[in-house]
C-alpha cells in the first residue's frame, strides 16, 4: 500500500518494493492468508502500472490470473475487487502488441478440435465449452499468433449427499416435508447458537427435488407487508441447472426460533428422487471464516417419500414401468448347485455374467441417497475386471428402494455375481 501511495506521487522505490517479493518477482507473500497475499500483490501491481513499469508488471498479471477460483472470484470480496482493479489498470494502460491469438484444443476421444480465436477487442471475453470426457486424460493445447490467454479446466462430479453433525456449529436447522394434495415444506431455524448476539443477514439456500417447483404466491406473502418473515428471495439459476431458492433473512434470533413454511408443486413425476439440500449460513461471517478454511454452512437434506407399499414407477408418456424391477434381488429359495453354475455361465446378446464372488458383508451405512455395503471377497469363483479382489474389501452400492430386495445383513455370507459394467474401479484407493 505504501509503494502504491508513493507511485501516485511519482516517488516509487522499486528496490524497496521488490525486497518483499517472491524470488520470481511474481507476487508478494503474506504471512497470514492467501487472500492477503492477493491484495498485497494487487497493490504492488498498481504501483508498477502507475510507474509505467509494464515489463515488470506482466509476470504479476500472469500469476494473478492463475489464482482465480473456478467460480470466478479470488476467495474474498476485498481480494477480488483489488485484483480486478489492478489487472484492469494494467490492460487499460499497457502497450501490448496487436492481439491475434488462435488456440486449438485436442480432447481425448474426440476427432474434432475445439478452435478459438481472440483478436483485438475480444481478448477479454471468456469462452467456454462443456466436454464429456473422463478426468486424468491428456489434453493437448496449441496456441499460435500474438497474445496471451489462460486455459482453465474444471471437473464436475456428483457426490453422495451426506449430513455431518459438525456442519451445524452456528445454527440449528430442521427440515420437514408434509405430503398432501400439495407438499408443504417447513423450515424451523432453531435460532443462532450464540449467547452474545443474533445472527446478522443470513442466507437460506434451498434446493429442489427433480420435477418440483416453488409456490410463488406463498413466497410473495412472506416477503411483503409489515409482518414479513424475510426481506427478499430469488431463484438462483447460476448455482444449478434446476435452480435453488435463495431466501435473505435480515437476522436470526439467538433466543426465538424462526419458522418458514411454503408449498412446493410436483410438475413432473420422477421415479427415483434424489435428496435435495437445504443450507443456512451467516453472510458476512462466512467470508471471514473462508479465510481460515473453516467455513461450512449448516446443511440438511430432504426428499418426498412415498405411501407404504407403493412401488416406484418410471413413465414415458402414458407408458409406465416399475422402477424397482431393476433392483438386484436376493434369491432365497432353495437353489441347486447346477442352477448356480448355469447362472454363472449365462451369456445373452445384451448381458454376460463376468464375475462371481463369495463375499461376507462387513459393514452397512445408510446414506441419504444410497446404501453402502462394505464386503470382503472371501473367494473369487469367476474373475471379472477386478483381478485383485480375493481377500480384499470392496464397496457395494445400492439404491435405498432396493434395500428390501437385496436384504443383505452384516456378518452373513453371500454369493454375488454380475457384469463387469457394474464395477467401478477407484484407482486412487486401489479398490
């Protein structure tokens, strides 16, 4: 900051400025947080730009561009503003050669190249493409012409929903879904866990199960008028394709529970609904805790249930089929050994039994979206693609609605057979 102030008065001493720089002179480290490092580097860049030292400034701009997070920011609001301001000052004043850059990207499994052209006037535009490729594959990038660009690849994957009791350290949150002609979604925020103060502006982020939508009339009634429950709400289409409901709470009491209830409508029937997440966090506090990498919103999950005895169904138009017919089912009737042998050797045009294991269930975890069984492979009767299975622990994953059909009990031994396409190898954990 001092060097920036001196640069504004044409009194910058670059020797003193670089005494505190990293060895490659691309950034200025802070002993506290990475966000402070970014701010310090941004001020140093502003000082050099004001001094018109563009050659020394260029590696700093390159380093800052490499620090950007996948969602576009730099970790905190202050750091993001300072970096954007410094980089913008550089590009507005630097004497760069004419910009004409061609970038070709070769992706595994695709014959066509991704081609991009950046020219004077469009070099600040971000160009993106969604590619359905597996991770850990080689990607070839070829750049020709004049100019500089940054390539960023982000991998998106689906993780199984999981509630952690340690997440809700600052809020108590209960989510209930009541079924009727319409589903009623109830949120009971059992106050802010602080003896000293109420929570300031807090964010309630509500996801929706597939096929459902919010009742706008209910939300409007709660956000307007003298007795409104919250200041405003919005549908966020950036965070997720389905959209999540963001409710802004002016405050959350540390003594008086808050209740929010509204209806949700099922517009499309979906056979196997995955759970939706609801989270709450204090907006301003979350930013300071992010600096320490300890910020976590209080998160809960919910999903519509089904009537007792009702079978899940998947429909296309007016034709419906039972979704549960795809569950693996334990054969409990008396089966002869020759029948087991015939099944193990079964081959059809669409299916082949590749592996046959004798396995014992060691552990069972009931998660929100799936049932997770840990089994030990006691004997490999027929080898599939997992050549090192015998004697090892393996994870068996099933849908919750298949639990009764599977009926696997910890401590019991079973004969398990299936196709290699059902095996997913975890290379990181070697299982």
